[in-house]
C-alpha cells in the first residue's frame, strides 16, 4: 500500500474552566461533566477529589497531605488517512495525560498517558456492529475479525513517531472491572497498586484491548472498595514510578466513583471473591452530576455517526491498510 496513515495530537487542559471543543466526542465523559448548570462545580469537585486522593497515597514527606497537585491534559488524536480525499484529520481517540506538581520543590513531573480511553471506532464496534451482529440471535457471539481494525489503528499510533515525540513511556489505561466476571483476591500486594485480583476468565473488553496490544491486571489500591483494571504493555510494576502510578490511581479512581458509584463508591469492600454489579443498591453518590443514561444513548448515536463518516467512506482504504499492516 503506497499511502501511510499519520497522526496529529492536540491537547487541552482539563481544569475548572474546561470547555469541550466543537469537535470533541459527544460521548466523552469529560464533556458530560462540563455541561449544564453544575459544570464548573462538577469540574472543581472532580479535581479536588483527585488531588486529595493523590496526597493520601503519596503520604511520605507529606505531613499536611497537601504537597502535590495533579494537572490533567485531554489528548485528542486525529488520523490523517488521505490528503487527496480530505485535508482534515479524522478524530480517532481521546486519552488523558497526568502531570504532577510538587508544591514543595516546585518540580513538575510528567505522569502517565492513557488513563481514560475514548474511541470513535470502539463506539462503532460496541454500540453498532456488535448489536447488529447479535440481533435476534439465540447465542451471543462476536463478528469475524472483531476489534482487529481498532487494535491495529491503536498500535500504529503508539508505535508512530508522533507518539514517541510527545510521550516517553507506553500508555496505561485504567477502567472499571467487568460486571460479567468474578474476581478472586490473591496474596500479591504492591505498595502502591495494592492487592492483586485475578479474574475467572477474560471479558469482552479484555479481549478487545488484547487486540490493541495491551494485557490486563487487576489491583485494589489502599482505601478502595473494588479493584481497578489496568491495561498496559511491558511491565506495569517496573516501568512506572510510584508517583506516576499514584497519578493514574487517583485520577481514574475519582472518575470511577462518579461513573460507576455502585461499584467504586459502594459502602462495602470487595471480599475474597468479588463480582461487580451495577444493580448494587448500597452505595453513596458523589456531589458531581453525571448523566449516565445520556452517555449510553449518545454512544449509539456516535457509533452510527462513525459508521457514516469513517467506516463506510474509507472501507476499501481501511481494509487494504489493515491487511498490509503488521504490528
């Protein structure tokens, strides 16, 4: 194939003044928090939760629990597929970059990129393609080559010169555990990540991320009520510093309390055997307004938009590229 895909990165600060850009994904959780009458209070309270949690975990040489502040950047990635067809890049994914400010030494420390993960093609795969494939079917299954294109696009971005010029470590994505799986606590305990859990079998999301070149481990950090799923390449425990890991735990732990309070803001802690449930009733709400029903509805609308604007128009180019792409 003569043409190569290239990528463009754009960055915007996620702070209490954050305004979603016109071309941001309407299903992006950040955009959801930054809309409506409570937008600034939402953002301010979210950032406060993150900072408080960071200082709770980074407690050495931090007697006032106020030494560190976390700064967040929303990283938007555009795919440049063919300048002859379109001079404008196609929105591909949004991830989150943490930066840690040591208020004592005035040092600014680069954190992990990844964290949250939003993807146009993933919306299409999960909210359109998968639903259509299983419509009126007695048994659930996935389409042939499900997730392969998305996986190759992600791996192509991470291995690109654009990624390497902007980030010096591989991404880590931190998500909720699956409500369709059971997790068992082990004796393995990391000083920052906490107690490790193992699952009975991989979930659909685990398999999907595997095609992106990412493996998964589940850890429940101190003072957390449920394990988090960490998707990574390389060695999660050796490749990142304690402060980098704490940046991800504090950021995504706060977001999961907002997005999945039934699991991450439950009033009881996961036991030796744990099956998450969004039907769990014994939980507390944060003071942050998040419209999960709108998020689910818009995911389908966004997936259909992707199908019309990306999948169908570039079908032949994408299939040819994916067939030739070896990663």
